[in-house]
């Protein structure tokens, strides 16, 4: 594993760290949130490594920026390791990349007690989690999320997987990590666009069932996006606690966990239509998807228009897209979007599942949406 000559930054002290527990019986684990966790990751990982080498998997961008700190921390804790660096981008969540990763893992020589460490955003976390789920019928892994999106959402809850031609995340497994280390300091290197994409998932938690948090975000969201680390840590721990509660209640999405898909039925279809390209980041698709879910709710007479306006105004204010037409270079077609929604995992008995809202913080799950209403909302959205 590559090592820097620089001394590692000072690890976080315990009082700077907030710990959220995901209660899943024997598979329970901690999410630690704070500044400087990466530099102390070696000591945190050591008990899980059980004296064996670990394999850190990152992508070129996150790896260039943060792998040296992790490597130095593992070495300082006496944990030996190897590193595999994947290309960045959504294409890395593919069978091809998974196959390449598996070959590298077996070349290195993994065994049942080898620990994988995912250092990166949601792409690396989903890919490495899935590799850990299927390698040798399941090995342990640790998530070190380096994007805001991964820190508040994808690194928690054990959804792992890859994309296939038919749609996003259609091949995967539930496989919980042993530990999540969310170091707020690594977000300093994150481009603003990526930071905002993650912020969409932060707003999602508020829109689902936490109007008080939404109010807090209206007051603090801009400063959080501009770099206030204390606000970031507070919001990340709050979101992780919300996700931990939902995952503990419904790990495999038989019910309440589906609420976390607010904005995603629309969002995944938009991402697919954009070819999973850089034109539209996942979090941006979720922002547009939430706006569409609220507009559909208003059209169905379920949600006051002012709540939808307030949600859209906040997303707009921080600089997130709320309409498909803000995304350049994509030919949006309503029939194509509806067809893509039909290929989503959230279809049950041939019916689309939507997360709609009776207001901010009042989301619910329904399959009761007529195609005409859906088409009308999409028609308006792709023509404005
Ligand atoms: P990503 O992993 O592609 O990261 C975004 C970009 O930021 C990449 O180019 C990456 O190299 C770069 N990057 C990462 N950390 C950085 C840092 N600290 N500084 C600078 N650059 C950095 O994308 P993402 O938005 O983190 O995750 C999106 C993925 O997550 C999608 O595939 C989505 O389906 C998945 N997801 C999964 C879940 C789940 O529950 N498993 C939930 C939400 C999203
Ligand atoms: N991101 C949705 C979930 O974890 O269920």
C-alpha cells in the first residue's frame, strides 16, 4: 500500500466523535462521525482485522487524496494491508469492474477472515460491499465514506450492488458493514457539486418525517454547504441516526425502509435516461425526484402546494436542480421515463411504488397513482 512521508494528521479525540449504533442483533455496528477519523482508522479497524491483512479498495480520486492517510494510520496501528484502486465513476458499479476487482482480490490472496475496507463514495461503497457479500460466500467489510452522500446514506444499512443494462442497483445483496467511519474532514476535498448532490439526501431525511430538521436545514443549509464542519457533523450524525432507526426496524425493505426511496422512483428513471453519466449525479436526480414526488402529491390533492414550493425553494436556494430541463444534453421523453420506472426494483405486482407526501415531514408509501397523473406531472416537468 502506498505511504506518504508526511506524518499523519492528528486523529480525532473521543469527545469530538459522535457514535450512532445500528441495532441489528449480532450484526449491529457503529457509525462514527467526526473530524480526523481517517487518521485514527487503523486503531478502529485493528480489532476487526484480527491480526490479518486488510484490503483497502478506493477509486483514483478519493484514493489520491486520502489513501496515504489511511495507509499510514493502518501501518501505525500494526495492520498490514494491500490497496486496489478502481477508476472513478458510476461505470465502476458494473459486472466488468466487479469481475476485475474479484480477480485482484484473489490474486492478493483473500480468505474468509480478510477484511475489506471501502474508501470512497457510494460507488466504491456499493461495489466493495457487494464484493464482500459474494467473495467466499461473504466476508467482512468496513465503510469509510468520503462523499456527503455516502456519509449520510449509502455507507449505512447494508444495501450493496451494481448496475445492469436494465437499471440501477438491480444486482446486489444486503450485507451490513462491521463499522462505518464518517470523517467530516475528508469532505473538504469534495467538489461543491458532489457536496450538493449529497445534500439532497440530507434534505430527503427531513422531507420524509422530520419537519423540525427541515426548518433547521433552511436556517443552516447554506453554511453547511459552504464548509462549516460542525454543522456538517451535526447533520450527518442526525441523518445516520434516522437511517439507523429505519434500518433497525426494516432491514430488508419490507415496509418502512421504502420511505428512504423518496425521490428515487423518478430519480433512477432520470439517471437512466441520462445514461448514468456525469450530466446528472445521483443526488441531483434525487433532488429533482423529490420535487416531482411533491408535485405529484399536490396534483393528487394530498399535499398543500406551499409545502411543495417550500421544498423546491430550499433545494433551489442551495443550488440543486429541481427540474429535468435544468440538466443539459438529455432528451427527456415522458414515455421513456415511465418505462424506466417500470423496470425499477420498486415495482410490486406490476405496480409502481411511490413515496408521496402530505406535507414536509409527512411522507408515505403508495402504489395508488394513475398513469395519467404521473404522465401529466412529467409532461409539465419536461416542458418547463
Ligand atoms: P461517487 O462514489 O461516484 O463519488 C462522487 C465523485 O466524488 C467520484 O468521482 C469520486 O471519485 C469523488 N470523491 C469521492 N470522495 C471524494 C473526496 N473526499 N474528495 C474529492 N472527491 C471525492 O458518488 P456518490 O455520490 O458518493 O454515490 C453515488 C452512488 O451511491 C450511486 O451509485 C448510488 O446508487 C449509490 N447509493 C447507494 C445507496 C445505498 O444505500 N447503498 C444509497 C444512496 C446512493
Ligand atoms: N438509500 C435507500 C436505502 O438505504 O434504503
